[in-house]
C-alpha cells in the first residue's frame, strides 16, 4: 500500500497525463524497486536478525565433542596405542546480566535497522517527488515560453506585412524581430532545463530514460496546521529520531554488559566419555556433572575502562539526538515558512497575471486603433510571460514545500 506521503500527494495532484507518460506513483515505485542504496539498507535488517540468533544462542545449552588417538613406540618396549573421547554439555546460569544485555542490544539493533530503512525509503520518495515536481515546473515553463514565442512571431508577421505595405516604420519591424529572437532563446533554454530534469529523474529511479510528462493541475489549498503541531508531530513520528532513542537504550544495555566484568560467571556442565589402551582394549567410561564459577578479582582496571567507555557513548548519543532534534525542527520551520511565502506568492502572482492580460489586451486594441505603439504591445507580451512564469513558480513551490513540510514532519511513515 502506498504510504501516507503518496496519499497526501494523491489528494493534492490530479493525474491527467497520458498512458505513455510516467506518473509520480510509477516513478516512486520504480525507484523503490531499483535503487541499490535502498536495497543495501534493507539487507542490514536481515544481518541484524542473525545477530539476535547468535546472542540468544550463547544463553542456551552448548555441546562439545572431544576425541584423541595416540600411538607411541619407545626403544626396548612394545608399541602402545590409546583412544579417548568425551561429550560435554554446558549451560550458563549467571553472567551478571551480560548475555541478557547482549540479547536485548541485538533486538534493539533490529528495530534500529528497520527505522533506518524506513527513513531511507522516505528520503528516496521525497527525492523522487522533488525531481518529478521540478520536471513538471520546467515543462510548464516551456509551454509558456512557446506561447509567448508564437505570439511575438505573430506580431512580427503583422508588422512585416504592414511594413511591406508602407504603413509601419522599419524600426518597428526590427524591434519585433529582436523580441521574437529573444523568445526563441527562452524556449531553447527552457527545453534544455526540462531535458536535464528528466535525465536527473531517470538517474534517481535507476532508468536509462523516461517518457515525457503532461503538466498536471495542482491543488493549491491554503489549509495549514499551526507550526507547533507540526513540530510535535515531527518529534513523535520521525524515523531517525525514533532510531536515536533506541540507540541510546542500546548503549545503556552495553553499559550493563560492561559492568558484568565485575561479577562472576556461573556455568553448569555435564559430560560423559570413555577411554581405552591397546594393552587391554578394555574401554572404561565415566560421567561428570557440576557447577563452576569464575570471578575476575583483578583485571588491571580493564572493566572500569570498558564501563566508562560505554557510559561516554551513552552521553554522546544523547547529544547526537539533541542535535538531530534541532536539525529536524529547523527543517520543519524552514519548510513551513517557505510554504507560507509560496501561498502568498501564489495569490499575488495570480493577480499579476490578470493585470498583465488586461494590459496586453489594451495595448493590442490601442495599436490596432492607431493610438498606441508597437513597443507597448511587445512590453505587454513580455510582462505577461514573466507574470505567468512567476505564477508557475509559485504554484509549484506550494506543492514542493507541502511535500518538504510533510517529509520534515516524518509523515511518510
């Protein structure tokens, strides 16, 4: 099931692209399937699960088998041979909570690996979304530049016809030609930017190339939660912050494991075996059982150093988590403020487009009536193009910063 991040996107973008064009959902699915870094992160979960098996195995019964065969020959004596074998089982009874801490530490690392995978997955989704929106914005810019170029070319043709009829001065034709040439340059640059954005997206999702896009309609709702709520959500659900908390807990168990060096190890054991010599080849057997304890009374302060090292690691991880929280808050605040600014720009640029369209209409009608000059039409056309591209930038910034805010809050889980 597509995660909540994509569900938010579905509510914000209505797909109108053709069958041949790659949708955002397809781009995300392809990236999740093909990205080698994400696959590598996923493998760490399996490795961590094997470590749990190892840790639990050390707490269970272990059985060993030992055997030997000796043959010797001394001068003046007959050769002799001996055979012996023994099976021994042991079970740790008490290790000063060392084994228990190691098991818990391994289990926590599995959870950490899962959270690291979730964060890496969310980061990849956000990168794909950002690249996809960049491509859409570039495509929309190309369309505006094409329309402007066509309008200016039409004006140039009209001026050329009037110039041939002797109704307009050559300077008007020259100015119209210059503006058309400039518009052609804008089209070329916009197309190049669009092609680059497609290449970047293809690389991100591990494909050689991708299909063209249709510009999509965006939901530009002004609905926003308050900043404090966004920060609280981030503190609660960010995968990397949850992983930081588990790293601290794991380090605390490692402190307990290190302190076990001051405590005895108690082990129960039982064994049986038999032996025989060539002189008799009459095997004898025996069985043993018992409990043994070892206690390191003096280790030249090695245990103390290990405990201190483990406690320092706990403090380091706590500081690291605090730094991560501050960075998360910075990301949330930055995305929140950028979204607020983009929403304001969306409204102002929408009004600017309306005014620019009215200005072009007036300039065109005045020119047709012989009351205006060509410069007014060309300036109005360029002003309208600029206003439309500013509006496109604002619209795509709204969607871009909505996803930035969602990602910063950790709502992709």
